[in-house]
C-alpha cells in the first residue's frame, strides 16, 4: 500500500471546515488564496509568489505574505500524484487519509473560494483517538498546507492495518 518513506501532506479545509464537502464529496484537496488568481501564471519561485500574494492581499504583514507564498508554492509545485494527504476534520473529529491522483489545477468553477485543487482518492478515515498524541500534535499545525515529517510512519501504519 504505502512505504514508510512516503511523502505525506496535511491540507486544512478552512478555519471552520467550510471546504469539507469539496474535500469529501467531490474528492479534492484545495486551498484558498483565490485573489491570487492562477498561480501557475507566476514564475515558479518564492519571490514571485511573495510579490503575487502581497499584491492580492495588501492587508497581509510581510510575515503573512511569506507564509502564504510558501504554502501556495508547495501546494502547486511539491505535491505529486501518489503522495498521501491528510485532512484532519474538526467535526466529526476524524483524520482522513487519501492519495493524490490527479494533477494540480486552478479551477474557480468548482468552488470559487477554493480554486487551487488536487484530485484525491480517500483511502481511510480514522477517529483521532487512533493516533498517538505525538502524531496528533504534528498534524495540528495551524498552517493550511504542510508536510508531515516526524511521525509519518504512524499514518502509513494506520493505512496498512
């Protein structure tokens, strides 16, 4: 099923899980930053993304610009078909694990608020109680997009059980 060195990403469905139907019913993981428009039109480097975010979101602080730019850049360029993705749903308190199956696409027609998309096949869902506190802490980062590093094997083992 999955190797222990499998790349695993976490993607959140918004502060209040507002994109949960897009994730679970339409089989996508997606991120906002809709005012940026199509990020593939930018040069594919951090400085270009920072400039694009700063222009689209003038209210962002320099730190927020850098954080957002890094997350969008990774979502667009570092995700790959075959990578695993975790969606930690708030209510119900579940951890969904899926596999990226498509290619990145910018498509505001699917959900205008979440136009940055990757198709995903959901493999399994688990109650949060299935995982150790260390694993839950790792996927509890407040960022929208980030890679799991330290406890990735625990999520792979859950899939294989």
